[in-house]
C-alpha cells in the first residue's frame, strides 16, 4: 500500500517523467518497470551470491565476466545498477542506452521464453541524460524508503499505485489484486512442489509470484534440493495468459526477478478457441476481469455448452473447470452477483460446482477491498474438480476487515480477519481429514475432500468449525440446504443475525427531558439577548 512519504516520492518521480515529455501513463509504467527490473537484477544477483557463499555452493554472477553487446565486448560489472548509478549523467545515459538496455533484452538465452518474446519489442524512451539521472536518483530514494518500511513488493505496490493514474484503470479490469488478498488465497491452497499452476488472466503475474514465494518459504528443501523438482519449478510449474502485451512484459520480468527462470507466460484470449488447455492444471489462482459481456462468436464452444452466457465472470468459472485436471483445485475471486444471480447461466454454473464437483468454501469480502479502483463486493470461491460431485457441506466466512480501512485511502488498521480465515480453514480441513481417516476401513477413501464429511452427525471429532452457530463469523452449510435455496451462495441467505432488545424510558419521561432541555435553551437565549442589548 502506497502511503505517506513513499507516495510523495512516487508522485515526484511521476512528475519527472511528465515534465520531461513522457506523458503517456503506460509508457511511464513501462519505463519504470524496466528500471526496477535492472535495479532488482543487481539486488537479486547479490542476494544469490550471499546465499551460495553461506551454503558453500559455487555461484557465477551474470555480471562477473565480459559481456558481448553487438560487436563490442565490455566489463559486465559496468551493467550493475550499484555501479553505473554513480556515473555522471552523460556517461550513465550512454551505458544505459547502448549497453544495459540491449543486455536485458537478450538476457534470457532461450529465444522461445516468455521473457524473450515480450522484451524483443521493448524500447528505451527516456529522452535525455539529465532526465535519466533524476529518475535514477528518485528511484534510489524510493528503494531506500521501502527498505525502511520493510516492504519487499516494491514493483507490485508501485504498479498498483500508478495504475490509479490511468483513465481506464478499474474499467478494463487492469487493476492489481491487493497483495494481502493474493497471499491469503495462496496460503489457503498451500501449493506443493509438483503443482502445475495457472492464472488465465495473469496481468503482472501477482498470483504466480506469490505462489513461487510461498514455495520458497515453506517447501524450500523439497523444491530446491531436488533436481527434478527444481527443474519443474523453473521451467514447467507456472503458466499465465493475458491479452495485454504490456502486462505480459511486466509479468515476465516480475517472475524472472523473483527467481523463476522460464515461466510460460503467453498472449492469449483465455475464453476463446485459441485456448486449448484442458485437464492440465493442478492449481488455478485467479482474479478474472468482470468487464461485462462478450460476443458469443469469440467464446470457446465447449464453455458455452457448460454455461451459455456472455458474462465473463461466469465463463471464467466454466473455463477453470475445463482447465483443471481431476483432483485439481481452484481459488478465484468473483463478484457477488455470481453467488446469487437468478439467471439460467448463474444457476447452471453454481449447480455445476456443487453437484458435479466439490465446492469447499465461500469467503465473502467487504466492498472496500478493491478501492480506490472499484467498490464492487466480491467473494473468494474454493473448489476441487472431481467430475462426479463430492460436495457435502460448504464452509462460509464473513470477512469484515482485511487490515485496511474500507475507504479510498485504504490506511492500515488493527482489525484483520485474514489470519483467522487461514487458521480456521486449515483447522477445519485437518479435523475433517482425520475424521475421514478414522471412519474409513482403509484409513481414508481416495479423493474424499477435507471439507466434506458424510458421517451421520455431519461433524468431525474435535472440529470447532463444525459446531459453530450461524451467528458466528464462519459456519458450515449442508449441501441440501443450498440446493433447497436454488443453489444460492450468498452468505446472508444462511447467516443468522442476533438482535439485542433495547429498552427505552417511558414516553412521559422522554417528553419531560425534552421540556427541561427546551427551558434551559430558552434561558440561554434570553441571557444572550440581554448581553447584546447592553
């Protein structure tokens, strides 16, 4: 979240671009992204060198040897941000334009990689050495401020703030999902080392980056100390699609800076016939665009068979079911209308999730989560593709706060339900998994879901979530009750509100108090008149 002094510094940086003649907001975002990438390459290289030294492993820096740029061979150390940022403006500009920028365009050896595809047409547009010098100095100050704030997602936070300056932000769906919401969804899904992860509307690859960071933090030994798993992580685990080349370019750089060598990030209309991915992915994490209606002619025919509609939010849910392999899981954000819409298509997709797959959780989020870009109420759906049903009960959570105020300012506050959501979800999953194992003659039936328990009592031993009342923040709802309500998934349909009786004084006593106050007011007015007449 961009606030205070950091916001002021970024506004000043934007003004440098503006006064220097670069007035197209997308051009500004692109150029700033290139420079952040160049800065982070240096920082990431230094970090990996230190980690290798601590582990006693060999490491060769990309800047440690001579580098060929065209027909010239130069010392690679001059391409480091920490070296050239101290040079005079003219020399720094020449190095950036003639050496550094061509270097990053050809950095990835694989010409078929996502990085190479979207960097080939990248252009260095900063017009003068003085302007570059001012920009580099301003960016150094921004990074220093971020270090003091102990905030690591510089690129994401900066990009989120800059998108607010775009006239189209929030209209065409190109606003960033808040980082803490992405992290919540990833932590609930707990990615494993052998996942094949996809975001069919990836934007700047926020979900893919968060998944990669989760694996580094929680499964480092399993991923990075196993040759096959590490190769899978670097080259085959992460897949993302988008229809904006600027987003794809930023996304590819984002993933590479976060240590993923070769993510599969491609220009593609995910809802069209050009997307042939079916039964491929074990995990989908997404916040697809809710931009209204599409033309039937451009939508894949097999999606229309499942859900005949022009609404993108419903078509993306159908797409997720098609793209997941059996047993694959999905956590996605949907607008509230998906939960209770009464059209045939709305009911059809909810029925598909509940009857033919396993719907596990609905987390209702407050409308301010996406401010200042949009005020729409949203929810997180979590489900598993089974192809044969499996929904016995659905877990609902009514999120009231996400750690930030729900107005346009989005300032930090103490109230935050996210840790509680993650803890309760995992606690329920663990308790019901144990219950399944205990009740099965073979120690658990393959394919049974942790959030579904078909025992006669409908609950699991030691499961606090199973015993919660409908007045609590979270609770379970049996499948049959949802079916009886026309597959309505809005939390207000099932949540019970406790009304506390308020006792007021008798009417005569209230009137007596009003009379007394009116007399006092009259006396005060009389005193005021006397003072004015004197």
